[in-house]
């Protein structure tokens, strides 16, 4: 066996120096701290995700339909042009689809199937437009509840 050495172990090698930050970053970031904070309510942050159970599908659809009725009669909210134009356009397309495939160009097997498929697509598009508008309406209601004075 050997005797323990009285000299300390050699120091670990020095870490490589990090590259210097670009001059633009060093010049601009301190200036950002000098800017005043934005006014309260100027920046809308999305709501935090919650881990709650979603309601049953039909109850959720019923709640959305009730909110849609409230949205149409709310005087503080203006419906977007997309929703204003899409619903009448989809209604006209559904009526044209009925007359086109059921009466004018009737084919015994193809027309009823195609008519129902097109009606289904129109209904899905109308529902998606309604959901987008309801999301926008919920955002406005949240903003009004936080920042409006009553």
C-alpha cells in the first residue's frame, strides 16, 4: 500500500468561456425595462386551462344554443360579418340543394344520398361558424365582466 499524498488533487479544467451576446441584444434589452407597463386591460391573456370534466355532449350543445340565443339578443355585442353572411348563405344553399337534387335532377338512388350528404356538410359548416362566433362572444363577455363599470 502506498501512503496518502500530502498534495491536493489537481483542480478540474476550467469551463470554456461562453460566447458574448450580440451587441444588439445588449443594447435593446435594457431599454425594454424603461418602457412603462401597458394599461390594464390592453393585453388580453387567454384563460388558464382547467382540468374539469366536460358536460355531457347534448347538455353542452344545449348550453351553446342558449348562449347563441343570448348572443343574438345582446345589444352590447355585434356579430361578425362572417356569421352575418354565412347563415343566410347556408340556408339558401340548403334550399337550392333540396330543389336541385329532389325535384330538378332526380336520380333514384344518387339524389337522396347526395342531398343528405350535402345537408350534413352545410350543417357542420354552420355549427363551426356558430362555435367560432360563440368563442368570440365568450371573450367579449369575459372582457366586459372584468373591465366594464356598471
